[in-house]
């Protein structure tokens, strides 16, 4: 039985009528028209997630130092979360981000106010390269992320760029909380705000904007800011501030006058390493983890150093006494200043190391040891409970010294709870781990580690199917393959055999849902297709449809299964212009393949859901039809179709020849043909629906009571409003079933209704998991009316534009010179969680 997972309740819907009066079917009769908005009605929906638990990189964890259990986690493409100690789960804070602002879901940095714990700041922006033209945004909250105001920044942020686990780049003065600092990328240097983040100016006196570039060619810049709270007092700005810059020579700077002037910290090590984190203990020692690379995927050598802020002495406290390990996460125990922990990043094989010291780094204890002279060669001082995320073992067993699941990988951040020395949390490329008995290690006992990501859903969804029988939901995902959900409230085991790190498409035989086929990405001669004959419970690899060889990087592309499962048509994606990967078909479920004729390479393909011999394709604005099981295709006479699609076009179950095509803007296409097209003659002709400006996806679900056509679902733009829409009458009218607080970012790749439950919709997002929507009912099972959609400002924000001339740091310094209170992975399916195949 499906139950609420995230306690998200939505009460709003809109009805848009195409060419006629507004339409509301039962139970939409409970909807009402919103005042002042013609044709718009409302209906209550409840929104949850299909549980995977985790699924992406957690680059940062932030504990509030003043309030117990106030904890935040940031992700690289999936927004930010707040811990709920009552439920033992995380609350997503950024569901309000819409399709046209998807870039905000990559969180570059996060800060929670030590003076006023209700205040939260999020530096939001995913990319600094040409995948977007959107600048970063500083989100400001006075209620712990329940609502935000925003400040538009004059530069981009890189929440999913290299170096994203360094930090934190955003920091609040612990003595004067009006003052915030932000380290920017792209050569923009260090910035400061003196008014709770409302306005910002560049710190002109800071001497190093950064010189090191990531592999996209962008300057990484200042990456962490650490205050010495003992050099200020309540209401008076902290005087001593340390800033780490992604620079292998001159990397750490200090100010002793509240950020007015800066000096290179004398005596610092110069080993050609980058400083990933700098944390200050309460007894005055600054600990720094160094890494040969920026991360988060690479890692060669590194070190851990301690700087005594009282004496100026530097000490190499690297756990192994050498530079053999690269380091990432580090934390100092707030209750015991000589206790600290560090994690390597990245020791891909056989595993990451996590070290703990209780004497200021003089000696260390590792959570596991490796000694080839012993049997077994590996000794673990920990256990891992991953029952709530059983897929973390990737469906395989490992031989020592490896284990499955790993202790971690890409451990860019590790934090000790400032109120509980036994509790730690650390992020990996796919989940959040933690323990509540960390001090057991000090007593020679095992540490009990478990998944701590309940509530976090950070998957990138590329395909969804809901067959009429069997499991209600199967998915194709970026980085972690995909899942077969029998129970939406429990994370299942990952689909394997073959393991496809990124599954690009999935389809089933409409008349025999036991037959399911998925395709995805692999390299070399590895298979890119799996076939199931038991509704996805077990799988068998299929042969590749082309002569693959070592170095082959052909991707999965698109797949279509004939209505009775007797034919499969495959359109793989070529990795280069030199390689030819034609659309192909098989009559023996992937044992042998034959090239299809008359259809271009790379075409998006679908099958008719009634006639086993019919298949369809679209490429470059032309539609193609096959009547012989995919052997030959003929171009349709239809014109005016979109050149590119962001998702798969689909044929309607139970209606031969009925097809829907959805087209919307993405970050790369510049075509002018957007909207929704409908055909009832197998694609020989199409009608473009009026009034639909864009439609990113199309899907079908159980018909509304009294209707004989399946319900339609689309993530679309209607009446200048992006949203999730449902039509109960074949597209004659559309009901918006989400509101501005629940927009789910970039949901432009996958959507499907449920053929067994009217009103249920599954939405694939890029970083926010699988969203599940149901019509909200009262205690008697009647649909509940919603509240008016007020067209309010997005996420209840005020956007305050930056004026570089009016908000320069020099002006702020001039106006506040003597003030005692001056407070200062384009991502369509690129989850980048760094799984074992990346």
C-alpha cells in the first residue's frame, strides 16, 4: 500500500480549456474556478516520492553549532534538505524550483546561522560553464528553509562543478551574523554582505581570486572560509578570518582586521596540493585536508596539516605519515578539541579510509586495516546496515580486500555532531552514511554505520513505465541503473544482469507486461540491453545490435517493444561520427539483430500498443512508420513536427494508431516548434493542440470515472505557466495539478500515469527522484477542493538585483568603517554521483 513518504501536501489545480468551456470530470467536480483567472480551477493533490533513499552525491553536511539536531545537507543537483529529528528523515527544501529555474537545484554552499538558528542561507546554482546562462542565487530564509527570499548574484555558481565538495564557500560571522562571506568561482573572488545576505560586494582587498582551473577550464576560486570566534564578541565582527583558495602554491590567507586586509598565512606547506577544508578547533588549531586534485572524482596524493594559531607552528599530522592518501572530509569534535576525523578522497580501490585521532593528530586509528601477511587480509572495525537502501551493494559480492557495499567513495565531507561525540555523518557518491557510536572505536569496539539518507531522493530519472499488471512502477535512471518497485514505500534492489550504470530507456509489451526491455550505457563489448520475461524480476543480457569492440562507447539510446513482445526495435546512440549505429530490430529477443531500413540513425522510437507489427520513429522533424515489425520504415507526410524532443513520444494503450508527441525547450535546442501533437491515424497526420505553449512529456493513466479515454499527463507550459497537467477528455481541457511551491525542477524526461489507479501520476525529475502524485481525498474518499493559485511571486521571493557599482565592498567599508556591528553533473540525466563505473 502506498503511503506518504515526505509529507508533502498540495492543494491546487488549474483547468485550461482548448477551444471551449472549462471542463472538470468527476472527481474534478470538486474543483472550483479561481477568482480572477478565467478557466482556471483547483483540485487538491498529495505528493510523495517512490523510495530509493539517496541515489546521488552528498557533497556537504552542515550542523548548526548552537541548536541540537538542526542539520542540513546539500546536494549537487537535488537541492537542500533539513533533518527532522522527530521522523528520523530529511525534508526537501527546494520543491518550489521550477522548470525555468532548474539551475538553482545545484547547491554550491549552505550556511546556518549560529546566532539566530532560524536563519538559513543557500548559495544556489549548478553550472558555471555554457550549459546554462543563469547566474547564481542567494536564497535567504528566516524560518529554516520553509520559505525564502532571494538575492540575484552577478555571477554563476557551480553546485555540480568540480570541487563542489570543498567548502564551505558560504559562511556567517559567528559574532555578528549580519556579515556573510562567499567564495566565488570563475575568477570572481571573495564577496561579502553586511545586511544578512541582501546585498553583496566584492572584497577588493582579497589578493587571490584563484588561478587553478577545473577540467572545464573554469577557475575554482576561494573554497572555504573559517572564522576564529575568539577574536570577536557578540555584535562585534570577528577579526581573524581564514580563507582557503584552490591554489597549489598560495592557498591559505588570513585577515586580522575583520576582512579589511589580508596576508598569505606564513609557513604554510607547499606540496602542490589543494586545500579542501579548513576547520578550527576550540583550542586554536586549524586543521586542513589537502588533495592533489580538486575532486570529487579524482584523488592521487595528499596530506593533513595542523596550524597552531597561537604559535604559528605548522605540523604534518597525516594519518600514515606520508602523502600516499588524498584527503577530503574533516571534522573536529566541538566537545573534545583534540579529537578529529578525516576521510580519504578518493581511494577507489579497495575502499576509502576514515581515520580518527583523539590526541590532536599525533596518532590515528583507522576504521579498517589492510595487511596481506594476514588471513583475512582486511580487518574491519565497523559494520554497515544498508537495509533501507539494499541496492548499495550494486547486486554483487566482492572478494577481499574489497567489500560490498563500500565504506564509501567521494567522501568530500564528514561531520561530527557538535552536541554528540558519538554521532557522525558523511556523504558519499550515492548516499549519506553515519553512526551513533563513534567513540566505540576509541574503546577497541566496532562502529555501527548505517544509511542516514531516509527522505533524500536524489536520482535522475530517464524513463518510467507503469504496466497494467505486475509491479506498478519500473524506472530507468542515471548512474544507478533503475528499479522495479513493487512497494513504493520501500527501496528495492537495483536492476542488474546486465548492470547498466545509466539506463536510458525502458519499455514493456502492452499485451504481455511480463516482457520488459531496458537499454543503457556501457563500454567496450559489454551488453547495453537487458530483457526480462517475468515483469522485471530477473533479467538476461541481450547481444549488442552492432559489432562492439574494446573502446566502444555506444550508449543505450531508445528501445521499443512490440505489443505482444515478439519484436524489439532498438535505436542506440552512436558515440562518434565515425561509428554507425543503425536502428535495428530483433525477432528473438536480442539474440540476433537486423538493421531497419528507411529510418535515420538515432531516431526516437516507440511501438504501437495494439498492433504488434507497428512501430514508429521521429528524427529531425520527420515521422516514420513501420508496418512489418521494424524491418522497414516509411516517412510520413506529416509536417510541422518538432526537430528535437526532450522525452519519448508515445502511443496510447488500447487505441491502435493513436500517438502523442510532446516538445519543449531544453538547454540546447533552439527550434520554434513546441507544444503537443496528436495523431489518430498511425502518424500519417498530426494535429497540434492550440493553447499548449510547450509540453516536455506525455504519459497515460487510468481513465476518469465515466470516461472511455485514458487520462493524459504532461509537464507543460499552458497560460504561461509551467506545471504538471492532467486531461481527462483526450486533451480537450487540461487541469494543473501542482502549485508554485511544488514544481520539482527539471521534469522534462519522463512521466506516466498509473493504469490501475485513476489520478495517480509518476514524474521523473533530474535530481529530485520519482515524484508520485495522487488526488487528495477527504475521510469519505471524496476529492477535496484546493485553494486559489494566486500566481504569487516564485517561491514567495523578492528578487534583489545586484548593482556592482552600488554594492561594492569599498562602499560598504566606507559606510561602515567603524561599525561595531558590521556583519559580514544543462543536466539531462547527468546525476554525477560517481558510481563505480564513472
